C-alpha cells in the first residue's frame, strides 16, 4: 500500500469525503496531468482542498499553481503545512512521497486541514 492509499484511508476514517483522481498503479506517469486535475477540481469548486503526492511534492505544486485560483504549497513538516494555510491561504497541499514517511504525512495533512487563513 502506498502513501496515497494510507492517507485516503486515514481521511475517510476522519469523516472526510475523498475523490481519488489517480494515479492508480505504480507505472510511471506524467504527474502534471494529475496535479492539474486536482487543481481544476478545487478551482471549479468540486473540492474544498486538494492533496497531491509525487516524488518530492515540488513538481505538483508548480503545476497546480498555474491554475487560476490555486495556491498550492509543498509541505515536508506539520509547521509548514499549518503556515501555508494560515499565512498563504493554500488550498492545495503537495507532498513528497519520497521525502516524508507515513506518520509525518498524516501530521502534515492533519495540520493543513485544521488550520485556517488568518
């Protein structure tokens, strides 16, 4: 089970609705396609918050930020996730699956979701 599946299960257990926009396997993909789909979902109001996971989180943030109305932030710890919401009103979180472990990812997502724009 990969990080996306673990986070999806945790989010559902916390009572969140989750729409999985992919990927759906271990094959190499064009990650910008998936980051763009997540960003469009948030920008068009189909989702309140988006979460993208790629190798480092950087590429997905760069792609998502090209969509008008999106403020995507890479977070590698709980504090930067919280600050991204409080100070930058981030609405898409990107995570590096090769950078953070599962427990850290859960704390990052928890802090991102529990914070609000100051």
